């Protein structure tokens, strides 16, 4: 994730969520980013038409993997209440 995108996620998190939930979201974001860096295909919950899904409660990451370019493109990060 680019520094600008990471800053935007952090800013939106703090503006939208109460402090306790903001910490959960920030931790899920950190864990998700690490999992995508380590093994995006192995950590995927499956792919539909090339779009992978990774769930790190309370977030869901939707992303594409381009193995020849060694690139992961996150297309969406969604919040869900458990």
C-alpha cells in the first residue's frame, strides 16, 4: 500500500470509529498488509474471476495478484461488524 493510501486509511479510521474499534481496525489493517506481503495466494480465502479475498476481522480485503510482476493490487477494503 502506498504511503498516501496508508495515511488515508489511518485518517478515515480515526474519523469514523470509536477509539477501541479504531485500534481493532488499525491492527487488522497491519495484519492484512503483512499477510498480503508474505503470501497473497496462500492467505487468500479463494478467488473468483481473479479477485482474491482475505478476511482479517473486522476487515475484508479484496485484491488481485499479478505473479509475473510480483504485484498485489488491493481493490477494496471493507469493514464488517462481527
